[in-house]
C-alpha cells in the first residue's frame, strides 16, 4: 500500500524565518518517486521537485532544500528565509510508476510580513 | 504553450442531475489524469489515460462516474445522478513523454451539489 502523511496541517511563520515541512511515506516498492507540489491561493498545483528512491542526495534550489532519508521514510522540505509569496498549501506525493500519484493531505504555510 | 484548461470552472447542480467536465491538456502531452480534491485534503486519484486508452481507474470511481478521452486529446469526466458527496474540486493534469513524473495541473472544476 502506498501512503503519504503530512502531520502538520498548518504552520505560521514570520517573514525571513526558516520553516520545514514534514513528509513521511509508506511503500513496499523498492523503486519509487517522491514529489513536492505547491498550491497557491489561486488553486493550481505547481510541481516543485521529484526525487528517485535510489538517489538520497539532498537537493538545494535557491531558498528551497529537500532532505530525503530512506531510513526514516521521510522527504522533508525546508524553505530558508521565508517570504510572503511562499504562503500556499504544500503537498508531498509518491508514485512508483507515474500512472498513479498518492498525495498527502497537505500543509498550509502562512508567512506573515 | 498554453496550460491545462478545464471547463466549467464552477458548476452548481441539484442532486440527481448529470454533470460533465472537460479537460484540454497541454498539446502533445499523451498522459492525462483526473483527480478529486475535497476541502482540506490532497488530490485523490480517479483515473489515468495514456493517449485514448484508460489504463487505470480508482475504486473510488463508482459506476456513476465515467471518463473518456476520444482521439487522445481532450477528456471528459461525467458524473451521473449526482449526490451531495460528489461536491469537490475536480482536477485534471497532463504529463509529457518521456515521462518525468511532473504533472501539469489545470485550475480545476468545482462541483457543488445542492
């Protein structure tokens, strides 16, 4: 069974604070892919990153970084020096074949000026 | 390149009526997905097409739901005899070949069943 858990329903931070969004997944597959998507208030989900199960290297892209740890089945997302424009709902997702994607329930991030 | 477009954006209907949603994917994207999202939840998989073939369908999709993708271009999702529990946002997404797993989502069609 595939499952993605995002335990943090909502997080509020003040601009310029760092924030980490947690994602824990369950799968029996040895090959799988993990994703993060952003859903701004306008509603359209936007792809942020994909990670392969065989590549545990962490990734940094500007103010965004991702920490993938197979040992704890986690794929956490950190925003450094948060900005008001980062306010959105963030979803973690899992897929083993790109046919079906399993999304977590999302974490709503509020960044206050 | 225009993005994924969905129509209508919002549909209000009475229980028992049929509704149909349309999705136009990004041109040349051969994979098309339908998801359903309720308030405070993540998208739930409904069905997936590769070209015109419907390759996977969720058990969530009762007999009242049907999706088509004639000619492998646009897709329609029809819900017959709507129920209040069908109220949700219906999201369409497409992806390209070779498939990197990156989904391009539309803005969704919100269904309200009274």
